[in-house]
């Protein structure tokens, strides 16, 4: 179980898993803290840094805006309270999903740094070791129906728990060396009453991301991958007799 604890800092606020040993330090959310320490050489891209924290291998992510609004403000957000900040909300959602037994990276700590009515945010979470994104697997031609079935079953587990992923795409699905499927990047994600409409929309978003990666150009992609994924998804969703209650 994750024991979330909030602390005030000179610049804002800090939330951490107090059950960890050693207890996370606010300095762990500072990229400069790791500059002279071991980190993955690819870690600086996209605001993500891979670090060897005292609690194990972690990912440090700085929140960045996307789209047109990024031209006005690259990484600041309107402050409406600690608990409504992007970092705190994602930390708490990940904590609830971990406690529910769902395959997501465990949150370690998060912080917000205020400046007037604006804030910047960072999140530190466990790294899923020896995993590739579904996008990487597709690019390498390493996809099959067994993998597709595992993904479909996993997505159904999240949907049956009422978990809505705001950006379900091939880059946010990880596949471990053991074949286990994980979901990452729950920024703006939330819990919703299970409904067919948003569940279908989630799957539609995933399919569009696959098409952008060239799925339609892969020989028999639907038969070899998409149809087995959907079959496994619907089979898992149909198990109503033992359906878990939505996380509240």
C-alpha cells in the first residue's frame, strides 16, 4: 500500500510515498540533483529523465504543455490548489491504481513549485525495467496475436475498474520482457463510472495511434493483431459475474 503524505515546501508543496525507505526527499524532484549521478543517456528527451534513486530505478518527468498553448506557456499551469495540480492528481491516481493491483508504475513523489498564480510540476515514479513500448514493437515488426491478447485483456481490466486514460496510444503501452503489459502516463487520467461510450472512445484513440504508426501498411495487421486484441478485450469485459467494482 502506498502511504501518501503531503509536505509544504518553501516554493510550494511535495507529496510522497512515506512507506518507502529511505523516505523520498524533495531534492529528488530536481533534475540538477541527478546531474552528477548515474542516469540513462536518453533520459533528457521529452522532459523525462531516467535516474538511479535511493529507492531504485525511477523516471523523473517534468510536466510540459502540448499543442498551441505551449507557445504561450511551455511548462506553467494555473494554480487552483495543491490537490487540483497535475502532479498531485496523477500521483494520487497512480497510488489508487497500484493499490487496486493494476499494472502501472508506482508513484514515488511529486512536487509543485508556485510563482504567484502559476506553478510548475514534476513527478517521480518507478521505472518499468526491460520494457518496450507497443510503438517500438510495431516498428520492429515484433507483434503477434498472443501479445495482442495480453494487451486487450489488460485494457479491459482498467476499463472494468472505471479507469479512463486521457491519451491511450501505442507509446503509453509498455510490454515487459516477460510479456506483462503496463500502462503509463496518466496525466489528466481519471476514474469514471464504467460506460460503453467512453470505453469505445478509448479504444478508438488507440486504433488511431496505431494507424498513424503505419498499421494499415502492415500485412494482415487486423487479423494478426487488432482482432485478437478486441476479442480478448471483449471476453474479459463479458466476465460480469466476477466484475470488479469501479475504484472510488
